[in-house]
C-alpha cells in the first residue's frame, strides 16, 4: 500500500473512532434510562428482535390492557339480539353495532316511532380478561368512557359506577386512569379545567416492554453500536433492582389511591415511586379492597414479611399465567405440603390447592355495575396470604 493510501486509511479510522466516541458520549450523558415517550421509545418489535424468547408477553393481560377497537379486540357480541342492553328505564336501551366504518354504542330513548338516538364510536378497548370498557374521542381531543362495558360470563353491562337507566356519555378519562392501561398519552393542558384532553398522535397503547424497563431507544442504539461493550446499558432490568424498587414498579398501578406529584407517564423504572405519587392515608387491612391494591395486601402477609419475596416470586410478567396448580407450586417451593394442618386428613390431594385456600377470589367493593336494578360485582383474587376458614376443605 502506498504511503498516501495508508494515511487515508488511518484518517478514516480515526474519524470512525471519533464519531463512535461522540455517539458514546451522547448515550452516556443520557443516563441509564427515562420515562418512555413516543420520541424515545424503541417499541416492542425492536425489543423482540433480540429478546424473542419474551414474545409470549404480547398476549398477556398487561400488554392487551388497551388496544384499538377491532372485532378481535372487542369481547362483546354484535349479533342481533345479543347486541342489546336493556335498562331499568323501559324507555332506554343501548345497542352495540359493527359497521363497515367501525364499532358503535348507541343509546335509544323513547318508544317507537318517537325515538331519539345518540351514537358514539368505540375508539379504544381497555381490559382483556375479566372485563372491558370502551373509550371514545369527542370534540377532537377529549377522551371519554362509553356507557356500556362487557364482563366475562355476564355480557354487556352498564359501565361500573354509571347510573342505570340514564344515557350517560360524559365520564372523562383522566391521565392517572390511562397511566395504568397504556404506556403513553400526552396531555394537553391549555385549559386546567378540562382533564381529558390528549394529543391524538404518539399514543402508546397497552403496557409495553418499556413501561417496566424504561425508554429503550438509547439501549437499542448501544446494542447496535460497535462500542456497545463500553457503553452504559441505558435500560433497567427490574430483576436486578433492590426489593423496594422492584415492588415500586408494580405498585404504580397495584397499590391503591395516590395523589400525583408529577405528571402521568413520568415514572422512571428503578427510581423511588414516591417521586411520582404521594400515597394517601391507608385504611386498616380489613377495609383494603381486593381490586387495585394487591401490594398493600401482600405486604401484610406473613409470607412477605418473613422472606424476600416480590411480586415476581410468583408472577412471570412475560407470559400468561392462569393455572392455579402452577401458582400453588410456587407456594410449595417454600412450604412442604406436610406442614399444612389439613394434611393428615387430605394428604397429597392438598397439592395444587394452596391458592384456593389461602388466596381466595373475593368480591370487590369498589367495582360495581347496576343493570335493571341488580348489582353485579366482580371477584378478584386477594393477595393477603393467610388462612381463610370459610374456604378450607372440610
């Protein structure tokens, strides 16, 4: 190689290294991670390109907790006859329709032929397993809940808390509600009196990888860099966090009512949750509802207090888990079946029944739907692990 050519190669190499160093510096200055936003997100597809073994996460209740309205996403029936919800008001019923232009909820008031109708499009589905509620855009950028929801095993019902027999379409969806059913909405705060205005671009539905791991764009850039070995990870692995910080990631949505200290969608995984919210005074254990406050109930369990267990001890968030026998196996990793007081009577038949006896499904006092004068309540499995005599085997 001629000297001039060697100089060119050397200069090109130095330029490449300099460019890499500048990029490395930029990544390092950005720190480990940040709250996920549309402009710093990598997206689940990028995550799965390297972590394909976690692909089952895409079918979990967390990932599917909000979606665009599609026929596959909406659990309720649009078949004629099954698509009607009668109310306690004989002059009001709701009809759910699937058309070529979308899905709609229609309130029909009055008696034929003198009827009036109000129809609103189903834009988003929230919920995936026990039930679903539906959201719609109004006045361009305002998000509201529709009056009819769906409960598994029941069908179409009045949305929880809605007055039976009234065509009510005006429940605004506040940012704190969205924070536990989506990964990103940008609030529009031009008018503080309007709490449900959002930009319609940059919406991130469902609980994505980056909700728990932090914004991933810098991490993807690091992994694709020639200098990735010397760059900071720019991502959070919750399993490597101290126990309190692991619990914080779940407590954001599973620890009851809190007053916000910072805007919704600003929680950074790995940082103390108290920076995001201030917990309101908690009532005594007996009054804690089984819905929405699993962390507080778990913390009162002797299993929790006498070990280093976290939510992840029993839950694998990357896959669906519905098998109570499998969950009971987690109990038996610490407790021998022979230690149960009922073992002399029932023997090995107790194996697989730990959850049914010690974490029974209890009726929520906060989630209530009233339809045609009847109260319908949902059952949620309690996370206060203890002996419940009424659920013991005889």
